[in-house]
């Protein structure tokens, strides 16, 4: 894929900022709310299998955010984060309307859209994926 310098900068900025935000939310679930608190919160919000989903989401957001920052398995991680945000949208935030101040879905929809963009466009030139899989002869070139 022939990407211009502006596209490279745009994908890198999007990937790093999105990764930071997801990592911050994952860190919050571990350290501020604790996993037990996140499980209780998920259960109260009606998230199915909250005992399993809370730690899974916390790990996905923390490790996935770090992976996005570095550009490691970007398309796969971004696709998983899209599913994470769609779950949050439909299971929790949709009934509250658009605005995040009211518990609405504006933030999760924006995070899902940004992750979807990375899942489709890939990590850009400045990424570990590009360094590892960027050769055209690589069987995993789709990751770059």
C-alpha cells in the first residue's frame, strides 16, 4: 500500500491517541475500580457473564491499547476493540441517548469508529506491524 506522508502521520496519530485512551480505560478498570468493582458494575448494568467479561475487557483495553500505541497486531486488536465498544454501545449506553454526560453513547461510538478505521486501514508505516510484516512477499503482509 502506497501511503503518503500525511496518511502515515494521520494513522500514527490516530493509533497512538486511540491506544492511549483504551489503555487508560483498561488501567482504570484494574486500578481505580478494581476487577471486582468492574464485575459488580458490569452486572448492575446488565452485561452478560460479567464475572468473565469484566477482566476480559480490562485486559483487552489495557493490552490492546498498548498494542495500538506500538502498532502490534493493529488490525486484529482494533477489530476486537470495535466489538468491545459495540457491546458497550448496545448493552449499556444506547438507552441513555447520545450525550456522554448523560451516560450516552457518543464516546463509545467515536472509539468504535476510530478502531474500525484502524482495522480497515492498518497501522501505517510507523509501526511494529510494518517492520515485521511489511514485505510484499510476507504471508502476513495484510497485517501491515
